[in-house]
């Protein structure tokens, strides 16, 4: 941004700020126009806004899913969607652009605008995101003298060209807010502080260059840099993490708002990981604390994670991405996370005017308890946040002459400084459980198989004295490359004792490999996300004369983070034969032959045309390595999402009608003894009504009979509440800036709601007393009311939604052992099954 533009921007910001302070606030959040900001918030079209944003990545779902996902995001209380822009999907080959299908960025942004929501466009171009090579195209690695993410002329030339391409595309489509579109902010780079010191002075120069370049290309919206401590003054530094209220030192200037660009809703998973979770209570607690500390934006990373289709995931990342987000991989609402955050957003909107127009005051009761108020004394505007940071101990605090109970590690919000409307720890919204139902229409299968022949040295065309680096050869067009060598042995080489076998020892730079000696399968080895390099050692049977050693090496995605990403390597580094009669034999320099890819890929066996090029044979039960399987199936009944379970398989890839749905890896077990992922998403848009082609490439070995297609639902919904929980949020409304109850005095109650086209078909569990467990696994306690289930059936059966008052006059008096008298506050647990009218 040049000095004249910067001066004009600042003058407009000051004028807008003065207008904002002295004027009322528009309740209509979608007001595209000039974007400015002050220390309180971002201001769009003259209207200051609290930004409730969620990350949704367009390539990780399909265009037919986008409308429902965006709709659910808005219904969940979001007013903004953030997305990265994925350079390597838009320019996979230098100069060849792709903005179609899953990669139709403009269509995605226009759908967001149609829902009257804003966009934060995170251009990068480095994005990390557990995406292959951090979003950078592989061809960039081969530009002479390039150094990624540094003050390096070759890199900066290509980076500027790409950012300019995206910015000009957005301008041409009038998608920036000053043009009437939804884009209110843009991001350049991503978490650069992690690597900046590696590049020393060139890192510092690069940060300034990136900020100057991006703001010059489009100065009419704010540009941001996340986790950038030395962010230049022409951009806004923002926070990423789980608890930015406690870890963020604030933006890079007193005139800038506090923005949270990544609030991690769980943790991405890699193969070998156990399940990743983050409680809805913890997310709500962190957001409430951020806003009570002057924060005005949270962006949930991710709000919908989606699927890493094809080969798009980074090193060892699972095909499923952030499935624990408020909207799961299949586009279904995950409860209570979605509803609890929706209630939080609604509550924070009730505090909007005091927050933006009032004066902030802080009262520290002790090291754990804090009271923050936003109040405009000459008006009735007042909001209070009562925070208890202690992880184990509940507190009671006196505030303006009234006692308030503060649950451990929670924030209680009083939008009028009087009434408790929301507590982050106390969930009054419903829960649900996900169900995988085997499809009657799609199963069972009649499998056929084709096993690739193990090549010989003469089949591998590229020769080298030593094994070649894998990714330089494959150029990210495939995961696979064959390495082969032959050696002639005589009786003086082989062990003289029959009970001693030679051992082949292969040192690999990653990520995995299969070994064959003289056509015999020896074994499978792999690294991990933490340490990609590994050593493979197995006994082998060698013979007199010529011996052929064939190694199928593979990557499981390319790295997505760290310095000098252009210099990461994979494949075979050294090969030795131990236990030979003449000692250890190093065959690394033995002359190696190479071939990129595997046979089935070159024949395109996963397509209709390609599948006709080989002879298939009937298959069942345990299989062999490097084997292709195919079958036909009909689309599953109904409209629910579809998943394929790969239980009892090993490692490989799945295609449906020629479309790659991603890598699977079942034989890499987590410390809990289970695969990190078993179900894999098949988008409905990939399917025909009948005769769908399903192809599986199994690299190691597995039992194809374990593969089953399921439909996915969340028809089991629940409620779990204590008697002393606050009333449901819809018990309150703002009337002329005054908080008022809706109807009679608000009381707590269990609220249940099925999908719009479904009804409560069955009350599976209902207990009032001391039940325990979680949705899908509730258990009766030792104290319960005999009338609870009848009361729930009367209120809920056959209805789309219902409310059960948490009152003993309705549910009955609990009876049981001594715990009934000891536990003064009772709890209600309900579990019901939703279904369509014609379902059993």
C-alpha cells in the first residue's frame, strides 16, 4: 500500500470509527461495502461486526454438498466462512489452470454470498492445511535456484503471479466486499514464524515483501498474517491455537482488532493416531474468554473438515479430515458441538451493543475468577462475563448483590448484567450419535481380482549406479516407484549352515515399501508421521546364480510444513545383505533400475475402459500383495451419505466410477490396537443409480470379504441435563435492547429435534435420577423416577421435535438407594431414534 493510499485508508477508518461510536449498530450483519477496522472490530459497509467464522475447504467436499454445508454453517450461527486457496489444485501443471468441479472457487464463494455470509480468503500461497506440499504445486520445486518461502527471486516471481491471478479473478467476479461481494479479508502466507529464523535476514525481508505485495494488489480490504509476531503495519497479525485468550499478545497495533483465525475444533489425524477429540465445552470456554478479552472474531478450524480425496493429503494424514468438527466428514451435524456453539453465538450477539459501544472493566476476584463487564453507563447497555479458570473447583461469586454459581473451567454470560443466559460448561442443547448401516441394496459384492506381475530388472527402464530419489522421479504423479537390482551369487557367498538365512536390510527415507526377492514376497515396512525414515530388515532366501531384488517404494503424501520443503526426499537410501558367508554385502552401488508407477495405474484399471485390458478372476478371502480388485454395486437406498468400510484390508487406494476417494490404511494400528480410519466417504454425486464400478488396489495384503458399503446417519439424538442448568437459550429475547423472557419464567428442559423430514420413532432410554454415560451408551443409575419414560413418550413420540420440562411434577420423584438423598440435584438422560414416517 503506497503512502497516499495508506493515508486515505486511515482517514476513512477514523471517520468510520467516529460514526460508529456515535451511531446505532445495524442488526443486519451482511452489509457489503468498504471494509475498515478499529481496535474493537472489523467494520463492513459502516457496520461493525462480530465475526463468527468457520473454515470450510471447497476441494474437500463436492459441489453438490456445498449448499447444505453452507446452510448448516449459517444455521449454526456463523456469518463468515474462511477457506484457503489451493494452488496445486488450480495449477497442477505450470500454466494449466483448473477451476472446475471440486475446485470451482468462484462458485463456492458465490454460494456463500447467496447465503448472506462473508468470506475470509486465505490465499497463502503456502497454506499447510495437512494438504500435499502445503498447497504448493510440485513443479515449483523444479524451478532453478528456488527456495520456498524466502526472499528468493524465483519463488517471489511465481508467488506474486499466483496471488495476482487469484486477486484479479475475485475482482473480475466482483467478489470483494467493496464491490458488493462477500470477501471482507484476505490472508497472505501462513504461520511463517515457525520457519522464519531458519532463513535469517531473508526471512525478515520476505515477510515485508509478502505484506507489501499483497496489499498493493488489492488495498481495499484488510490483509492478515496469522501467528506472525513481526507482522508489518500494513497487515493485521492474528492468532491460531486452542486458547487465544491466554496465548495471544494482541494484534500488531492499538488500532487493530483481535482476530482468531484458527480455533482448532479437534486435531487433524495421521495414520497411526488414536481418535482426536475436543469437547464442545472447551471450545465454547475458549471463545467466550476471547470475546470477554476484546476479541471480535473466532474462526473454527475446521467447521467442516471433509475428505482428502485422491492423493491430496500431506504426509501420513488420514483421508478423513477434522471429522470431529461441528459438521462431520459426511456433512452431518455433530452434536452437541454444533448446537452448543450455536447457542454461544446467539448469546454473544446479545452482548454485541454493550461490547462495541460500552467501556470494558475487569475485576479480578482471585487468580482463577474474573468478572469482565462491557457497559455504557448513560444507557441500559450492559453485559457481563463471569469466568472461572480453575480446572477442578466450582466457585460462587457475588456480582452486583447477587450470587452466581460458576462451574469449573467455564464462563457464565449475562447479556444484561442480571440474567444467566449461557454457561460454557452446561450444555442445554441436544447430543447425537453417528450410525453406519450396511446397505441392503449395495451389498454383497462379487469380487474379481488381478494380481500385478512382479517386474524383473529388465522391465525397469531407468538405470543408475545407486538408488534414485523417489519424488524427483515420480514428480508427484504417483505414490509408487519400483527399484530393482540383480546379483550373481556362488556357494562361497551363501551361508554354509541351512539354519542361517541372509537378512536384507533396506534403509528408506520414507514413507513405505514392499520387498520381493526372486518373485517371493518378503514383507512390508513403513515409517511414521513423526519419523518418516525407517529400516526394513527381513530374512530372505537366496539362490546360486542370479538373484533379483525388487522393491516397491511409496510415499503417503508429501510434507506440508517446515523450512526448505523443496529439499525433502523419499525412497531408498541404502541396501545391504547381512549374514552372508563373506560378511555383510553392501549392494547400494550394485547398479539399480527404476520405473515410476505401477502397472494398474498405467493401464487405468480403475476406469471402465482400463478395466477391460486385463483378465480378472473370481476372488474372496485373504489376498496377495499388489493386487487389484473390482466389483459392481447399486447406489445405496435413500439419500443418506455413503461410506465404504475397509475392515480386514491392508493398505491401498479406492476408486468409484474412476474417481479416487483416497488412500486407506487398515494395517497401521494406533496404540489402541485399531486403525486410525476404517470408513471412507463416497460422495453421492460419484454414484449412478446402478452398475457402479468399485476398484481397490491393495498394496500389502488383506481380505476383500471385509469390505462393506454403508449409509450414514445421526438418527440417535439425546439430551443430558441437570436440574440446575440454565433455561434453554430460546427462552430469551432482546426487546429494544432489554433482555426479556419468552413466555413465563424461563425453566430448564430437554429439547430434542430430528431432521426436518424425520420424526421420533422410539424412546430408547429415559431416566430421571442419576443415569450416566453418553449418547448411544446411557445406563440406569441407582436412583430413578418410575414415570420418566412415560412422560418422555407422551411429550415426544411421533413428533419432529419436543420439549420435556425438567420438573419433578412432570417426571416424578426419583427413588432408589441412599444416593437419592445424597445427590440433591438430579439429572435427566433421554435417548430417542428418529426416522421417516414409512420406516420401521
